[in-house]
C-alpha cells in the first residue's frame, strides 16, 4: 500500500493537516533508515519483536529524545493499523508515551557566547560552528547535521542554507551570514561534502565537555536549547508569532506558542499603556 493511500486513510480518520504531514514524514524517514541501515524494505518483513529491537537501535544511533522517538512510534502504529499488521501494532503498544517534559531553564545569550568560546578553546571548531548555525538560524540539530555542499546556495548576493529534510515535510531556505556560510563551505570541502560529519552522540558528548569548561549547568546543555533561544529572541524582536512559525518550520502555530513565555512586568506594561491611552 502506498503512502498516498495512507494519506487518505489519515484524512478519513479526520487527523489534522499538521499531524498528517508529520506522520507521512516520519514513515518516509523510517522506511529510508531501515532500508539503509538494516536492509529492510518492508515493515511486514520484520517479526513484531524484532521491530522493537530495530526501533531501539535507531533511537540509540540517531540520538532521538523521548518525544521525538514517540512521534515515530505513533506514526508507525497508525501506519501498521492501516496495513493490517495487527501483531506489530500490539508490540508497539508496549512503548509507553513519555511524560510531559519538565520545563528546562533557558540558555542566556551570554551563556551561548561562552559555550562557543569554550568549544573553540577545546580545539572543537566544527562544534563551535554547529552551535553558531543553531544560534543564528533556529534550525533543529537533525537539520543542521544534514547540511551538505548542495545545501549551501547563493541567491541575489545573499547566502542561504536549504533545509530539505524537515519535520513538517516542507523544505525551507534559511539565511546565514557570509562568514558562517564560508566556514560551512570549507567544512564541506574538508569532510567530503558534509559540514558536520560526526554522529549526534559524538557532538552531544562534546557539547557537554564545552559546557563544563564554560561553567554552564548541565540541565541547560542540550542542542534544542539554542532553537528555543532563537524562537524566544525572534518573537521578542518581531512580536509576530506567525512569522516566527514560518521561520522555524513549525507545522502548527501552537507548537511555536509553547516556547513563548510572558516575561515579568509585561502584563503590567500592557495595562499601563492602555491606561495612558486617551479615548
């Protein structure tokens, strides 16, 4: 059965458009990973218990956090129901949904600067540039790790990274500075076409090292913190949630809104402004 048919199955279940896009992307990506890493071209080829093993291996290899992993599991469960593989569905039900994540403290701008400086002092210039990409663009770390020579384009005198493999399934172009663009080109030249050739787990270990050197609390040391910082800063600059949503590639504006926190004093300032208005 084709993904096109699966799409109409999801429409029949009255799934939201953002959910449909996310599930289609997840199934395509799972099919690609299983084929490339394990030589599996059809989920039906894998016994139910073996499927759990392969998913666990993928989670470990790709460095997925619990919520990301469960997105794949949810999409796969619905897809297997669609294809009639009931024993596989039963096996996936053993994977429990993660609890609501505890809110983590934000990285400050100064902490990001210290983190980049610490990476350079450790001799990890490639990590430092990965951090710069995340800080400057708000990309997901999985998107940044996929940057290749072909991702880097110039148009009208400006520099862009083309993000092809996005969570929503929609490609987007992200502007970057000239100096960072040049460094990414150089990394691609050194690493046979890839800007960031190492695994997620390796970069995460190096991030922790740089964080310790910079004196940053461990709870703040995760790559998504830089995306969260970008979203908060972008909203602070623009006060336009729709614009921020488009910039970071969220399928649903509610996802973007979850990053935005009302800062202390903002409500008081709002009322003060309204009180001062004359009508």
